[in-house]
C-alpha cells in the first residue's frame, strides 16, 4: 500500500511487520537524507573511498540518496554500498514505484540490481544481497570485510528485534573500522543498551528538518560538531540510562 509522506515522497506499508518503510511525518526522502546520508557523508567527507553497509535495502531510498548527494557534494569519492534484503517480492514491485525527482537513478539502478545484483554509475556501486541479513553479515565477517559507515535502518526494534540485539551489534562491531559511523533513527533504550554492551557509544543528533536521530561510534569522545541541518551532536549518558532502566538487563540476549 502506497502512503504519501510529509515531503510528498511516497513510502510503502509492510503487512508482515505492520510498519511503514519510512516515518510519514518526516518524509521518506528527508528521513534518508537527514538521518543517514547527510551526517555520515559530512563526517566522512575527508575520505576518498567509502564502504557502506545499508541495513536493509527496502525501497532503496538510502542507497539512491547516497548517489544523489554524493554527485553534488562528494563527486570524487569512490563509494561502494552493500545492502541485504530478504523481501524479493518487494523488489519486483519497485519498478513501478513513484520515486521523487531527486532519485531519478532509481529505476535504471533497480533494473540492474534485479538482473545482476549490482549497479555501477561512475565511481558509485551498489551490491544487492538477497536473504537474511544476519547470515549475509556472517559471510562478511568470514571475509574480513570492513565498513566505514552503516545505515542501521531495518524495521523498528519492537517489530524486527533480530536486527537490534546484542549479538547483532557484536557482528556490526566486527564489521566496522575503528572510526566507523552507524546512523539510525531509533532511540529505543534496549537497542542503545545492546549497542553499548557490544562496544559502541551513542550520540544524539539534534535535527532541524526531521526528528532527532542517533549516531553510534567506537569513540567515546567523538567531537561535538554542528553540521548542516543538525544543531549538535551530543553524547547519550548510557550509565544513567542503565541505572534508571533496570528492565534493560537481559534484553541483549540473542533470541
């Protein structure tokens, strides 16, 4: 079912998880740009090569928004995106999805991804991996593959718990470089606890255009910065959260 969002871009409703792919009040395109692409690529603008893990592909807004933004701000950066997706039926439907003008590459990219599981435009590449994200990530670990950025954007912890557990974040820890960034829309306390126990430090990104989002890093002293459309990056006091939320204990166990 198609749903119009605040910025006039269109998202879909998933009947299995009973959740939309994007926050309707933020807007599908604006959510991708301001919660994931803008902060990650701005903070990594000094790198000429970026490897990105996009969890999960969904409608492709994150992957296609990277191409849109990078062509404007980081045209020389070599960017490779790996994105798992379990819903093959969804992918077949996307050829008719009304993407916003900013994502004009979407339909040609989808044609290539469906046929070859790969799309390339200049120095930008997407690799589509079909199947369970957890199994796909295990293969990356075995290959010693390392990412600079992770878009942690599956369905919410309450709907798709398997992609927010302590075991899952331990896998992400093994897959990310020392200075890696993980962006996510979720403020769920149990999720933050799982990520914290796995070795990540959470920061709140106070946003102007969309609801506040979260950044996870391996550095407890990440610099407090002000970015375009972001008021500030502030550390989240996890020790305080643990003291006042005793129910967090035990959540991090895998299934």
